[in-house]
C-alpha cells in the first residue's frame, strides 16, 4: 500500500520545540492503516501530545515526513488537493484537554446554540446519536456545567462532523465510566463502519480491553513498543503462582497478562443502577 493510501504515514520524524534544546520526538516511524484504533501509552512528558499535535497540523514538522490521509497536515487547506470522497469530511479532528478552559466556552451560552453554530442541522442524525450516548441535555448553559459535562459537550461538538483521523488527547479523563464506555463503543463502531481511524493517548486503561487494535508505547520521544492487540497479547486466569496483574512474555514473545483486580466493573454496575440502565 502506498503511503498516500494510509491513514497516517510518519517517517524519520524528529521534533524540537523552538524554546527547547531537547527533542520531544526522536526518529518516529509509524504507519497507521484505515479502520483501526491505536492507543498511545507513556509517562508524562513522553511525547504523546506532541505527536498528536503534529499529526493535527498544529506544529510544523521540519525533520522527517508526515502524511495524514495522504496530505501534509500543516499545508494550508487551499493548497491541499482533497479527494472527491473527502469533500464532506474533516481530515483530522484533534480533541485535547485545553478546550474546557477557553473563555468562549465558559460564557452564558446554551448547548443548542453552540451545536447550531457548527452545523447541528446538517448532521442532525449524528448529533442525535452523540447527544444520546453522551447524555447531554440540550438546555444546559455552559457556564453552569461541571468539568465532565463540559467535556461531553466538547466531544459532541468535536465528533459532530465526520472525520478521517480522530486524535484524542486524554479527553476522557473526567467522563464517568458509563459515558466513557459508550463513547468508546461509538468510536469502535465508527472505525468499523466507515473509512476512518482513531489515535487515542490516555493514562486510563480500565474498560479498554478489546478496544484497541494496536498499542504504542512512547518513552523520551521514541516509540519503544508497538503491539498488535490480537496477535501479541493474551489474557489468562493466572500465570503459575504469579500474583494478579502481572505481565510476562512467552517463548514466542507474546505478552501474557494475568487476571487483573479492577474496581471498574463495580463502578460500572453502580452507575448503571443510578441511571436505571440494564447491565451492559
Ligand atoms: N511548548 C513547549 N515548549 C517546550 N517544550 C515542550 C512544549 N510542550 C511540550 N514540551 C516538552 O516536550 C516533551 C513531550 O511533551 P508532551 O506534552 O508531548 O508529553 P506527553 O507524553 O503528552 O505528556 P503527558 O502525559 O503529561 O500529557 C516534554 O519533555 C515537554 O516538556
């Protein structure tokens, strides 16, 4: 497959912020196919946001090559030749945590007005779905919302227009477990039903089993592990006399994860009860 036909193609990409002497990304090589969900994992400062922001065209890449949907993400829209099939689709949608702190969002403005301003009527069916799964009340006023409620509005706005590549930068951190799980299901459905891919950087792994196709581990600006979820990972009841939640590699280099103690099912159970919903 040619690099233009991939969702994302990155070759020998290094990036140093203008104010910095140390590179934030070092020789990144990455190919992301269509209809995939990639998780990006790493310590604070590992380079996850920098990578996602470069993919979204927020910073100019000077060292290396970067293509998103076959296009240079930093090139002005007027110079990019969109394919006919992409005319009604956004190439990238980047959703980061900073949105909720913008003054414009924290005004006395209604959710319906905000959604209308970005084309709610054009995407009415998608809008209804998003309002439903994110449990949004269209009468909400932004300045009176909790952080998690603002986040849900951000997600509904960000996901309203269909995108080819969705870059999620830890935006699910303040969602409750039900909302997060519905959102993840929606994104899974999207990637399975139309031409798109999701790259999701997170520190929260509860409820993510069976979601990704691939997991990238970043450290000091480099991709240090690249794991195929189906091929390279196996969950098992227990590994010999090892404690819960341990990880080993077997003789074929497959990653074996033993049973994990998690409070996630309990939280999900309680919140489903609170909302009068059946167990998923
Ligand atoms: N605007 C900036 N100017 C200079 N250096 C920066 C800037 N933004 C980030 N960095 C540096 O780049 C490196 C990677 O940061 P990045 O935000 O990509 O990490 P991250 O993996 O997303 O971390 P976190 O999990 O904390 O969000 C860090 O060393 C950080 O200090």
